[in-house]
C-alpha cells in the first residue's frame, strides 16, 4: 500500500514536471486561444495547486480523530462526508483515468462539434460538491462545445443556494444560469425546465455531485454529431461518499434492471464483448442507463418524448427513457473514453413528499403500464404492494408510444437485453420452495447481496418468496442466486449475485426424492437449525426436512 503511494507520488512529480515544460511550450506558441485555453487552464491549474492538498489527484481525504464527531454530524446533512468534501479545493485535480487508446483518439475539432447545455438539477445539494462540479466542467470542457451551464434549483431550503449561488456563478468565465422551481417537482420536472430554457444543440444532464475528468465531453458529443439518435453516457466512476476518493470502475459493465424495476449494473454480455472485438474504446450498447449522466440531442429529446411528466421526485425516469429509446428506434451507449465521477451514497438525504414507497411505486407503475406489456406482471408479482399505487393518467404516454410506432417489450428483451431476468426462455419454472417438514418457504426477506438465505412462513403472495430455476440450474430470487462455498465448509447458504458460471451456484432438483442438491458439494438443502431462519446443507439422506415442494407460480 505504502509502496504504491510512493510510486504514485513519483509519477505525479514526473508528470507535473512534464506538464510544466509542456506548458511553457504552449504559452510560447498560443498566447490567446479559446479551446486550447481549456487545455492550458488545466495545466496551469495543476502547476499552481498544491498537489498535497486534501483530495488532490482524486486521493482520499483523511479525517483526523478529533474531527470524527463533527464528521458524523455533517454526514447526515447530505448522506456523504461533507466535512471531507469541504476540505477539497473546488478546482481539485483528478487523475486521467482513460485507457491509452482513448488518449490517442482524435475527434473532430471542437468548432465543428455541436454545442451543449449542461443541465444540473438539485434539491438541497451541498455547496462544495455543486461548486466543484461546476469548476470541473469549466476546467475540462472545450469552450466551443460548452454553451452554458444551467442549474435548476428544485425548491431547495438552504440559504446558500439562493443569492450566494447567483453571485458566485456570475463571476465565472462560462455562462451559468440559475433557475428556480417554485415548488418541489422532482428530477423530471426540474430537468424539463432546464431543457426548455437551454440554447445548446445537445443537452447534457449531470447529477449535482459529479466531477468531470479530462476529455470527458468530446467523446460524448462526437457520437451524437455522427448520429443524433444516439443517447450517450460516460463511464460513471465512483467518488467515495466516505473519503471523496476518485476511483475508476474496475470493469465496464452494462445497465440493466431487476424484477423490482431497480436499475442495476451487470457484466457486459458475451454478445456485446464479441461485437466490440476486444477494442475497449468502442462504445458499449447498454440496455439501460443509470439516468443521471448523459447527453442527448435536443431535437431528438423532444422528438422521442422528453420525459414522463407524471413521474415525481425520484425514480423510474431512467428506465422509462432507456426502454423508450431502444423500443422506438434509438440507441443507448456507454462511451468508455468519457469518465465522470459521481458520489454514490447509501441513502437519500432528502424527503419524498407522500413517502418513498408511494412515489417510487407510482413512477414504476407508469413505467410498467406504458412500456412493459405483459411483462408488467413480473413487477406486480414481485412487488405486490405496488398494485395499490395510484399512478394517474397515462393516455398521453400510450399515445406517444403509438405515434412513434415503437417495438414491443418482448422485442426489447430478446434483441437488446437477452441476459435479462425477465426472459422466460432463461428459466424452467417459477415457484415457491416449500419445506415439507416445517412447511416454511425460501424467502429472500428483502435482503441484498451476500446475505444468508432465509426461510419463513409461506404466504402465497409471491413477493420475496418467488424463486426461479434457471436454465443454468441456478435457484434464484431476481438476480440473487443461492450459493454455498468451500470457505464456509459449505455450511452457509448465501444469496449472491448470479454469475452465470454454474459452480457453487448450481443446484439440482430431484423430482422423485424432492431433494435439492448443491452440485459442487453434493450436499442437500435442509431446514433451518432450531432458533435460526437460515437453511442448512447436510449429507443427503432423504429425511423429510430435505424434501421440498415446488409450488408453481405463474408470472403472467
Ligand atoms: O426531488 C428531487 N429533486 C432533485 O432535483 C430529487 C433529486 N433531485 C436531484 C438531486 O439533487 C440530484 O442532483 O436529482 C439528482 C439525482 O438525485 P440523487 O443524486 O439523489 O439520485 P441517485 O444518484 O441515487 O439517482 C440515480 O437515479 C435517479 C432515479 O430517479 C436519477 O436517474 C439520478 O439521476 C441517478 N443518478 C445517476 O445515474 C448517477 C449514477 C448513479 C448510479 C447507478
Ligand atoms: Mn446522485
């Protein structure tokens, strides 16, 4: 670890010396130039900035023990380490995380690329993250492309986001406009407002707590310049909510979604890997996008139906746009040469008027009812409570789908997302898995990855008790597979992300004996020990507690 840091330090030193020399040359040749100016600016900046300053080069900020209490208090405000964020320069340097192939890529000159308006919506965002976001854009975007930055304040309740923000942005070298929603409207309403007043040819949306890295913008805009039906996202790197360390994602994945209609990252499909022929700089076709960071041609944004205005606050709009783009003839890509960091946090810091569940169910129902055809019932079986959500009028959106002559959801699954959790072809059956001695059912209990599998009273309502036998012989709830591994002596039955490799995630049902065998260990799934809810694995001996009834569930 220490060694790595030391090496890192050396590299930085060497790089800054090279930059310094490069800078002198640049200054000699170009004294006054807009676009190159943005290059010089970054170089000048990195020369002036104390590279040992907190968070420079994307390094983690260490909070001293005496400030631990303060850190905890401040964490609650935005659900990230605000104290750490406040210590970092608004102009902090970041590593150039692009692969070599990307650094060498040549894009059309900026003057020839369309301009873009950058739209950032926020509700009660922290000052330091928002301002650092803005500076990262200004410092690392060619002036010719950067038309303006639009900040849409979604009815924030923080004084500093008022006049102080207006005054601050007035002093910047790029046009930054602040508009304010009279009432809390959520992501969709606020972004639509930003789009409505924008003057750029392309709209680029960012969450409020992002930091753009070197060369982030050109690859996005260049894709759209070639074909305006492309909607493109950068690689979304992680900025730690604890330390604000910048970390590039180790492996490029694709966006997907689970039965509950949550956005999820999944490994890139074999088909997509093959299509890209091992060239890591080629844009990745992704079934869905995370939703916060993307560029879209303004004319296409309107032609394809902007957003569903019936979606409130947070959630659903990202999948809605993803389905719509693909089903109605566009493409959705992740551009590997563009990297932007985002602060991922464990929970939302703000209120959801009406309650989180109500808001999210409402949005997801609109999504399911308009776009998912018969597959919407997967969602209702998995989230039975959603059936009661009032989702309002969807006639407009149905008409839009009609007008654009969009493909069916099945077409989308088969052609764009063949690895999906929704394709029946990938399964043998869906069922409740019922222990014949205790009469208990396998139950996901709403747990996430790396939790222990559980058993509870069978309720027959589907939900967390739906298990699927996949054609890969996995026993899974949604995208979580029952798994048992050697390190635990095959004692613990866990729920881990399905990896499609069989191995410790492979199970076999014996119709006659009614046993469920874990293939690698040869052990049989058994009831929970007394005073536990976790199923166990034992030598197969055909006892009643090792017998399981599979009660068929129809997902349609
Ligand atoms: O009522 C609101 N009004 C707002 O203006 C609620 C939120 N917001 C703002 C908020 O201040 C922030 O700037 O909207 C932005 C997104 O909200 P976050 O940061 O709380 O959401 P998130 O990062 O958890 O959300 C992801 O999913 C959302 C679903 O609605 C949106 O699509 C977000 O844009 C999206 N963020 C990303 O894709 C970043 C990468 C995360 C991943 C994976
Ligand atoms: Mn966010």
